[in-house]
C-alpha cells in the first residue's frame, strides 16, 4: 500500500534537492558513512530491512528521483550556486 502511495506522489518537490541531499535526508549514514551519529528514519529503515531485506523506501524514492531527472522535458530551475530555499532577490 505505501509503495503505491509513494509512486503516485507528485515528484516536482524533489527537483529542489540534489540526489546527495535526498540520500542524506533518507539515511545520513548513506552519505557520511556508518559511523555518522544521526539517523532520520531509523524505525522505518529497520522495519523495511527486516521485512524486505532492504531499505525499500530509500530505493523507491531514489528511483523516482532518477526517473524525474532522466526526463528530456525536465529542467531544474535552481541555480547551482544557490542553495534551495534561498532567494537573493529579497
């Protein structure tokens, strides 16, 4: 059920994150190594690893991100030198 819901969520909000930023949100240890002292979704990760043999949500979200950025019509509008959520015009 959750996988179906996840697959139907609009993915445009992901366009404001780099793939590494998204990986960090899902599992900081995936970016900074197993000794990183913070976890985001520990219970979810543990439950899915036990049930499916993998952190399934991480895989599904990253696959969705990859599909989004593989589209020829997709153009990222966030300047590379400007972090998401900032606006120099204000």
